[in-house]
C-alpha cells in the first residue's frame, strides 16, 4: 500500500508541474499564432477548455481579443480575432 501512495503522489506532482507550464505554452503559442510584435508575456489567457483531443481558450493581447484553438499537443494553433462591437 505505501508504494501505491508514493506512486500516486509522484504522478500527481508531475501532473501539477505540467499544468504550471501549460499557461506559458499557451501564451507562447498564442503570440506565435497572432504574429507581429506580440510578446508571450503580454498575452492574458482566459477560459481554457481542455478536451481529449483539443484545447480552446480566449486571449487578450495588445492587438485585441482572440478566440483560439489547438490540438491536445498545442500544435496547429489557430487564433481568430473577436470582432469589436461599436
């Protein structure tokens, strides 16, 4: 039983460590998708919605608000600018 608890603890810590870096990955990939002079540190990520094979999120940047999506490995990122309402 103690070995099982240790294994669960290690797996949990690994998962949490991975989640901590995911925000930075999402910021970087959002900035890369938008292009131009958008720096990852200027991207504010909101509403991350993870699915088995995809990830969706909203982002606020100096260039405006975007809706983004990617596959589960953060490849093929697509960010579309939200229209501004008058």
